[in-house]
């Protein structure tokens, strides 16, 4: 890890220590976003692992503030897209798939990505990602279900009840979250980590997820989500009460 990345991590963890653990755990969407990451990092010190707070044991995790598709100016899906044409069937397995039934019976794993591209502001980045996926890659819509901007703003991407196109060979039953940035070269902001953690904590509870993985754990041909974001995956997983890795991935349970 670069010195810049290590400095950013220390700064983030320094901010985390401002509020007491007791106060943080009263609200899953408040200071706990900092505190749970801090606790995870401290739990792997010289004295060995210790108990880590798990949001899934809390009574409630409120839905984080999420900018809707209309709010960031999303395009409508194109169901004639070259590489995701038409609708899913046994004869068209790569088509647009809308999940049926309870989403808790479908999803097992949240997959973390980085966008590589970053525009002048977060909304512009979200639109550019969608344009790239639809116009250059021939998909019907943006590949990811959520985006986490550099300012910590969270964006709605593809609807949760629609299969994404973010992991080769493992899209069915995985939910895609992209952090804006190229984290092979830069580091995520503290705001991104906190907002991303809140989002993943909520998704884990809402969808009864079991695992979290980085993109490259499924597809070894990519560096995504970059080494400087990969550094946080263990903490994000433990915060949400998830196991790290691909072993929980599977096709829909129904």
C-alpha cells in the first residue's frame, strides 16, 4: 500500500475515534458508520481477534439516503441492447432478468467495484458509467445496483429486482455496489467508506445476505476494486455481519 493510502486510512480511523462506542451503537446510521470500521481494525491487533459489533444484531438499520434514478438523470433501459437483448428465458439466458418473489430468496452476495472513471461531480460520474455500459458495452442499463460517490452520496442504479451485469459468470444472485474512483492509483474518501458501509449494512439486513466479495475474487482477470479499496473489504464485511469471499454465491434459492 502506498504511503498516501496508509495516511488516508489513519486519518479515517482517527476520525472514527471521536465518538464513544456506546453512543454510536444507538443508531446504525449515525456515528456507528465510523465506529464499526474502527472496531474491526482494532479487533485484529497484536492481542488477537476480539468480538466485533455486528449491525445485524441491532433492532433496525434504516435505509440510507439514496438519490433516485430520476434524481441523477438516468436513461431508461434499452431492451434491444446488443449484449442484453430482450427478456430472460431459458432460451435467452443473457436477457434482462427481473427476479420474481422475495429478493431475500435470490441474493446472497454483495460485490464491491471501483468505477475507474471519475467525472467533475458525482452525478456526472454516474451518468458516464451508464453511458459507457449502454453505448460501449451493449448492456440494457448501468451494470451496478448502487453507486457511492466521492462525496459520500449514494445513487440508485439498476433496480434491485433486476439482475445486474457487473460480474462475469456470477450476476444472478449478486448485488453490485460501485465506489467512484480508480483505487489502484488513489484512495477512497472517508465519506465514501462511511456511506458505503451504511449502504452495505442495510443491504445485508434487507436482503439477508451472507457474503461480501471484491470483483476480482470472482474474475481474476481484473484488479477491481483496486488495492486501496480492497484493503477495506474485510472491515466492510465484518461490519455488516458478512463472510468475506465467494463461497456463499449461488443461483437463486427459488
